[in-house]
C-alpha cells in the first residue's frame, strides 16, 4: 500500500509533464492546421478573383447591351466581394499564437487579393463612370459584414473615388447618377464610432464631391475640397453637430438637384432603420441639409406622400417629429408642391394629415404662398371631372376633384395660426369670395353625404374670427345663418346675409373687398355660376355704402350682367336695374343700358325675357320723353318678334307693352303710325290665340292702334260682339281708306304665318290674306300673284279641314285677281285709276265661323251700306265700259297709216 503511494508521488510530475507537452503539440498542430486552411483559402480567393477579373475585362470589351453588361458585372463583383468575406481573419490567427513571421507571406497574399479586387473596380470605372453605382451597392454589402472588413472595403471605395475624381478632370460630361445615394451612405459612415472608418468615409465623400463638381460646373469646389482635406477630419474627431453641418452644407452646395434629391430620399429611408443611432444620425443630416438647400430638392410631392404613408401606418413612429420637420422645411421653399400634395388625400382628413397640415402651417414665412396655393385649389369645383373642366389641367389624380373640400378643411387649421395673421389680412377678400363659392358648390354636390361637415362654412367662420370680425360671426349665428347653409335653396339668402351683416358692422376690410369684387367682376369669373355669388354680395355692399344710381363704373357691370350666360345672374341684374327706375334719368349712358335690356329679349331662358320686359316697362314709365322718343322705334321693333314667342306669357306681355308704348308716345304720330301698321298682322292673328291673356292683350293694343291711326274703335273687339272675320273686315276697310300703301307689306307678313305650326295662326292668316288681296289686287304684279298662289296651294292641302276650305276660297280670290290681269294694259290702267280715285268697301267673304250673325242694323239708318255697295258696283261697270270704248278707238289706225308700221 505504501509502495503504491510512493510510486504515485514519484510519477505525478512526470505525468503532468507529459500532459502539458501533448497539449502544446496539439495546439501547435492546430495552429498550423488553421494556417494551412487560411493559405488554401487565400490561394483559392486569389485564383477566383483573377478569374472574375478576366470575366469583367471580357464583358467590358464586348458589345453587350449596356444594361445587361452592368448587371452581369455587378453580379461578378458581388461574387468577388463574397470571396473576400470568406478570407481568414488574421487577428484571430495571431490570437492563436501564430507569429508575424509565419503570417508575413499570407498577409502579403491577402493584400494582393484586395489589390486585385480594387483593380477590377478601377477597370470598370475607367471605362465608364456610370459603373460607380457598383460602389453604392458595395457600401450596402459592407454594412452587413465584419468591422475589420468595413475598414478595408471603405479604403478601396475611397481609392476608387479618388481615381474617378482625377479621371473626370478631362471629361466634358459626367454620367454618375449614383452620387446622391452614395453620398448619403458615406455621410452616415462619417459619423461612425470607429475613427478609421470615419476617416475613410470622409475621404471618400471628399472625392465624391470633387466628381460632383464637374457635374454641377461650379467654382466653389476648392472651398469644399479644402474642408474635406482639413487634417482635422483625420487627426481630430470633430463634434457631431459640426461634422453634420459641414456635410449638410457641402453636399447641398455641390450636388445637382436630382442627386441632392436622391441624397435626401436615401436619408429619409434611413429614418425607418431598426438602429436608432442610424435613424437619429440620418434625421440630423437631413434636417441640416434641408435647412440650407431644400430649394434644390425635386420630387417634393413624392417625399411628402412617403411621410404621410409612413406616419399613417405607424402613428407612433420613433422619427415622427423628424418627418414632420422635413415637411416644414420643404414647405419653406416649395410651399406650392407641398400644399398640393397635402390636399390630394381623401376627405375628411385623418389625424395624420392634420398633423402634416400643422407642420406645414408652422412655417409662417411662407404663409402668403400657402394661402395663394389654397386659393388656387379653391378655384376648382368639388366633384368636377376632367371632362367638365374648362381647362385641361387637372388639380387631382382622382376621377372627381375633391381637393377644394380638403382645402376648405385645411383652412380651419391654417387660418387660426398666429403667424398667418398678416397673410390672412392680405387675402381676406380672396378667401371670402372663394369660401362663399365653395359653399355654393357644396350645396349642389351630390357625392358628399348629408351628414358631412360643411368645411367651407367652418373655414368662413375661422376667417371672420381670425380677421377680428368675431361680432359678425356671432350676429350671423344669432340669425341662424350658419345652420341653414346646408340647405341648397338657402345659399343665395345666406350670401346676402353675410354681406348685409358685414356692412352693418362697418367691417374695416370694406375698401379692399369692394375693389377685389369689382376686379373679379370686370375680369369675369371662372364659371358663369360664380357670378351669382358675386352679384349678390357686390350689390348688397353697394346698397349699404352708395345711393342709387350707382357710379358709372359699377353700372357698366350691371349692364354687362344683363346678358350673362347664367340666367340667374341676368335676372338679378335686371331686378337691381328695375329698382333704379326712380333715378333712371340720372344714369349716364342710359340709352346704352336700355339697349342691353333689349338684347335680353333674345335670351333662350323665358324667365330672363319676362324679367327684361318688366324691367324695361318700369324704366320707360319714368324715362325722360326726349330720350324715350329717340328710342321708341327701336323698342317697338324689339317687341314685334316677341309677339310670336312660344311662351304665352311673353306673347301677351310684349303685345300689351307695345300698346303701352303707343299710348306713352301718342303725340309722336308721324313716328308711331308706321310702327302700329307694321304690327297689325300679329295683333290681328293672335286674337285667335288659345290663351285668353294673349287674346285680351291683342284687343287692348288694337284699340290703342285704332286710336293712334284715328280709326273708330271696332265694336267687334268687345267680348260680347267679338267676331274674327268682322274685325279683319273692319280693319281692312280702314286700311283701304287711309293707308293702302301698306297693304302689300301686310300681305307679305301674313303669308309668313301660313307656315306656322299653330292651326289658329294658319287659319287666321288664310282669312286675312284673302281680304288684303281683295283690297289691294290692283297693287299686285303678276309675278307676285303667282308666288302667292303657290303658298296658298300648300294651305289647300293642310291637315286641318277648316283651313283647307278657307284656303280654297282664298285661292279662288287670287285666281280671280290673276284672271283680271289677262285683260289689256289699258283696261288695267283704268281699273287702277278708278281704285285710286274711289275705294270700294269690302264685304264678308268667308262667313267664318258658320254660325256668326251679322250685326244688328239700325232701322232709322236702314241698310245704307248695302246701297252704297250697289252704287259702287254700277259706277265700276260704267268705268269699265268706257275703258273698253277707249281701247277700241285707240286700236283704229289713223287716216293715211298702214295696219303695219313701216320697216
């Protein structure tokens, strides 16, 4: 037992010695095994890189499509870079105890491999600077890998960029679209915790800016280069804010707008990085860059849209405030682009969009530009499609333009901002009119739900309150004006109340508001319906601050509005002019005003014509008689076409007003008699109108005409004795006695009614033309008779049997007239002399209607007219006999003359 213990004590050190020695041997073998593996990996990488370099050279010299060439070379380069990643870590080998003398050859081989990779990149860039995009991809690969390799890779990137910066000095153009993205990646690495990586990234960024200098063609690159060559960038770590400011200013000054946009966009993407340090650094660089150079950024709408989508997806985004700050900085230099984008989202706005509106509104320096942009959007009509718009330009990409509704809602955010107070005062009239128009459009908009808030109304209230007109807002609320704006029929009254209430409180913005509304009225609105709001508001302002009549510059507007394409505008203007009747003689250029009213008679809208007739009549009652006399012929001739209007109310009004005109100017007989005679045909024919008001108007005006022409008033115009044919007969007899020279023209006018679509007009014209022809037969020529017979023949084939029968009698009359013209010239001459000396009164020819009764005959007088007619017939026969004798005498040859004249 003792022996065993002693033996153990003796051999324990020896065993321990053997164990330590074995471990050392094992470790040595392991070291050489790792070294052997590293050597194999290095040689494999060396061979692979040489092979890849050959492939790159081959592709570079080929005529492959440039896009395919770049993609292939990018894949080869990435494969080479992945080989570098597989190389051994010499730091780990040293940790295993392998000395520097054992690693010297391997490290030399490692550096050669890196040089091969670098040379490959230099070959690509030397042929085409566009291949610098590979460096952009390489930076992304580097970030995914080990720290020691990041430094080596950035060193290569810096050297390649240095080579490229020297190469561009002789180039006339530089095609390197990747510089913006690459600059963003290097800028972030410039703030790396490792000073070596930071220095390499800084040098690379310096060389990149030298390349960008040739793209930008600026002369400031020396200053920028000096900043990046500053030894402090390498020997001393600058404070973070100073480094960021240098980068922000330098990059912004040098990069082209498109490249700077890529720079900003890349940094914006980094705000969503998982690493808070990277996101925070990107936010700082982004802020400084936009603070000094946001005016160079393009694709602003895309950036704003990206921010909106990100914040909507994640309302509690870690970089939420940084993104909103980007919106603010972009608004500072590109307010129009930002605002247009912020208005092109669905309404009502969500919380994210309202936050972005607040961010945009926080930049008070551009408040006027923001409001101008919103006013431009408010010119659009909600729900208006591209086909409806007068201009081809679209405000929105949606099928229907709802941007004005969003703009109205946005104003509720912008207007109360304190920094906007001055801009709101500047654009008060513009916003006032724009929002009243939007209220008008919203009341007509069907695509909006009934329960949706009226943002235009809310914005209008915000405008009043932010303009110091809180009392006006309160007064309108008390009048229940705001609550009733949702009703479509209330809008016009609402606009009237707003103007009236503003005037009642003597709002201080009156001068500029009046001037703006006058300017808009002179220039003309974007849409005719806009004039409705303009004229209502404008008229109420004038009513409260001016007495009738308005100054001439305002009266011109009302004269122009009379014939506006929108009938509501026309009627509003005519109504205001009618109210000026008591002072009509004080208006300058009153003749021009009355002429514009006459032009409204041609309107296709019946209500406009009626309003014009009423307005004209009201003015004529007060008009100076001298001015009236100068226009009465023109006015009377304007009434005549309306006598045959399709609307019965217009017909009756035109006929009655024509009679009133004759009554007003009865002392001007020489002027009015031709007018009265010229209107006889429609006045007679419309006695048979189906509408009683038209028939009564004709009777009323015919009595005035008879008085004017000094004819006895026909008893048959009275309702109890009325008979159309006897009225015609009576009038024709008076015409023959005093105004036979008008008969031919009256026949022509009457024939025009034979083509009417109304049966009573065709029937009346057949009767009237028969009497006129019978009365003026001796005035007609043969050619005229033939044309008239052709017209009558059409009436003979009329679909109405009564008209056909009457037309046959009229045709017989014309045929008889034509037959009398076949006699000799001498006989016709005597016949005309007789008609001229003695006019025979006509008697009923048609006896229509069949059941009419002759007027009662006074027994004391007997049938005196009958005896007169018989005496007239006997005298006519005697004259004809004498004319035949004279004709026979004239035909006898004189003594000594031959029957044939000598040749």
